[in-house]
C-alpha cells in the first residue's frame, strides 16, 4: 500500500524495482489477482487506446453535436507532408490524442485514463514515444502500470475530476501520468519519473475547465494535443537530470488547493472561460435553442451557483 | 481508501464523459439489477444540478436509459438506447429536480414494472465512472456497486444481525462491508451488506424467511 510518492520511493529504495513493479505488486495483494490477469487487462486497454488513437486519423469522425471533428485527420495529413515546426514524435502524439477525443465525442469506445476528457494524453504520448524507440510491447504495458500508479496517488490525495479541480485535475493528471510513464519506460529512475510528473503538473497549474456548450469537445481535444507536448517536454526535462525542486506530493496538494479555490464558473459548468465567449454562446444556442442557451438556467437554484 | 490501477486505467467506456456518460450508465444499471427478472414498463428520471444540464450534450439521457435496459459502459448500443427503449415499448421521461443537499451529479430513478410495482433509487455519479447509491426504495443506503449487495429491511431484534451474517457465512459468502442502522430499539432497522460473492436466490429466500425480516433487495455488482 502506498499513499504518496515519498512512500513509494522509500519502498523502492535499495531495490532494483520500478514504480510499475510496485503498482502491480500492490494490485495483486489488494485485489487477490495475479500477473497474468493484470497483463491481460492492460493488453485489453492498450488495444482500445490504440484503436481510438487511430480511428479518426484517416476518416473524419464528427461529434454527436456536430460541432467538431476532422482535426485528427488534418494533423495526420500535416504529418505526412513533413514540414512541421515540432518534430514527428510530438505531432504524431498530438494526432493520436485528437483522434481519441474525436472518438470519445462521437460516443465511441475509449479508455478513461484517468477521465474521458483527458483520454487522449496517455495513449498519445505513450504510443508515439514507443514507436520512436521501438519499445518492446511488454514494456509499453508496464508503462501503463507506471502511469496508473501516479494516477492512484492523485486520486488518493487530490482529484481527477474537472468539476472538482478544473482541467488541471484532468489533463494535468493525465500529462503527469504520461510523463512519469515515459520517463520510466526510457530507463529513468523512479525519482526522475516523479520529477517528470511533478513538472508536468506544475506546467498546468490553475488550468480551468471551460467547455464550450458543456460538451467534451472544445477546448478539450486541443488541450489533449498540447497535453502530449507537456508530457514529452516534462519527461525530457527529468531525463536530462533536471530536478523538480518541489516534490510531486506537494505539487499534487497545491493542485488540489488551487482547484478548490477556482470558482464553480471555471469548473465544468460552462459558465466561464472560453465557454462564455460570444462565439461559444452562439454555438450553445445553435445546439440547445435560445432559452436554455441564454442562461444555462434550469430554475434549480439550490443545485447551482451560477449566479455567484 | 483502496484504488485499483484499473480505476485509473478505466473505465473502458462509450464517451463522452466518465461522470455524465459512464457513471450515468452505471446508475441506470443499478436499477436494472434491482428489478432483476421483472418486466419494465416505464422509467422516469429526476436529475439534479449539472446532471440535468448535461442531459443531451453528454449523452446522459442515452446512458441512463441504456443502463436501465441492461447495457454495459462499453456497449455501442448506448448511442441508440432511446430508440431501443421505444422499440421495446418502455416509456421514458426526464425532468430536472431539486433533490436537496446532494452531489451535483445525482439522479432519482423510478421504474414501473408490469406487476404494478414501482422501484426507486437515488444515486450519484462521483467521478471517473464511479457511483454511489444513496437511497433504495426510500431507505438511505451507501452502495458503490463494486460488490454484490443486499439491503435487508427488518425489525431490530437481539441477534438478528448475527443470524443474517451466519446465513451468509454458511453459504460461503464473505462480507466486504456491512452497515446497519435502526429507528429505535425494537423498531424498523436496515442492514446493508456488500459481499464478495453474489447472493443467490436461495440465500435471498433464506434471509426473507426470517420472521423479523420485512423484505430483501439484492443487487448484482454494477458493471
């Protein structure tokens, strides 16, 4: 059992075990399971992540609302043309992330990791790096386990819910998980993996959840694309030997406190941020009709603090 | 608090939202588990707070109905659940409501079955696809759906909890959690048990056969 990065590092001290080994051992002990079952479940999730990361690359998948779709394909074609600013690895990861979100928004099958709104960041980051270095499949599955360990800590001490902590809790957590997973997968130490996670989270501190028309589309899909960039840069920073001066546990606590101090208008209520821009409000009206769109009010005052 | 690695890498679900789609599906599924073999004729949903606001945009309506029809979180038919309900002759209705001091994503579900009974539950989608059932047929509850559960309404009698748990033990059913509360000595009480193994019909009948037991509602694990 572990409740903090500090505890995990202490348990790993003096051993040659990695974060993923600790996560798997913990799972076996607490849930009366075995390695075979765990890896079979990881494989199942890997396949769905892989599929959702690829399904929208060559065909346009439009969302249920009709508002978004086709960005993953644009990014993929841009990558094929070869004249990007960022290198292949990031652009490919961004395309994968966009594809996951487009599949999600069309009521397709995805793996919430840790949530559906951030479901593109971990697959996008992990798949693109694994491809770049031709990482053996077993190690990629182990990297998913590493990622889940970081997620477990965040859920225990903070939150992964946009409604509670803003986008920093969803996309921040996913980027943290991905950064740590990549760092460990490429041979970084557990300490470096936690530093990568801490850096990714610090980069996104305070990010609000302001979904246009309350849908998991804008800015969600593009935030997943940039979340991949965040994860990869954070992993590079850690692997270069740069430390996170503020330890992971403290960064998570800070994220939680920042999240709680965000007004509810900026926590998945679509009552602030880009959700209340003129363009966004026009889109909301187009989908929901004039009356609902105007105020988002259903008359249930005690259940909403939208007027505050 | 235990968190499985698969709580993080999961749920495997139909999008778009783990709270408002997957969580909603599971709340609907709780009702499906509750009415078990009975035939559903109509179902009414009362949604609180942000749950009502996301009704259409996050497919919450389709997810709730899909769950009540027995679909899992990863069933592609969730997308067409409203049409499927119509085809099966199940009437569906939704309304926004103030359900009191509850989690923002809370719903009350009222299911009418062909035997003339109405089953009700209230539950919340608390994030990441996780749920908490807070009321079953008017009785306060605290069920996560991660285990099979039994809600036993009975009179408070000396030794009754021991008798209930013995029945489970004899049937090799290990208890995960147990919650008991009562109105007053000798008055109405409710015991809620989450178990590691499913509670069979035979065990349910054995529990119901106790004179101090009024009724037993059992619910499979909510997937």
